[in-house]
C-alpha cells in the first residue's frame, strides 16, 4: 500500500469511527423503542444501510490504526440488528466500543492540533 493510499484509508477509518460513535448509540436507542414514528423508522433504515454497505475487514483497523474498533462496531451492530439485547458480554463490548472510540477521537483531535 502506497503512503497516499494509507493516508486516505486512515482518514476514511477516522470518519467511520466518528460517525459510528454517534450512530450506534442512536441505533440502540431506536431499536429498543416499541412504537416508532415514520421518521424514526426511516432513521433506522438509514443506519442499517450505512452498516450493511460498509464491508471492510475488521482486521483493517488493527493494521491501519492499531485498534480493534471495526470488530467492536460490527459485533455491536449485528447484535442489535438481531435484537438479541445486551447480555453481560454485549454490555462489556459496548463499553469497550465507547471507550475505544473516545480514546481514538481524543488522540486524533490532539494530532490535528499539532
């Protein structure tokens, strides 16, 4: 992979992680609701489209940014999609996702300030 390709890949990864930090908690909240408005139903479908169309190998985040964030995102998304709810393992993975997202975002924001 050329350096320019790697820079673009890392940038896309950053955008996806930042977006997921907002979308996954919203998705979880919406999926837990009993009566959805039409707007909420469209929002769920939009979020599902984002994650169904994103087909990166979870190993990519390990290689590009030394993080398992893509694996965490995929596990949480598919768990919520299947409406399995969160058992203790799911809650642990969600907590890991939040912490890892926040850690990455703080790191990236600091790098942008330099």
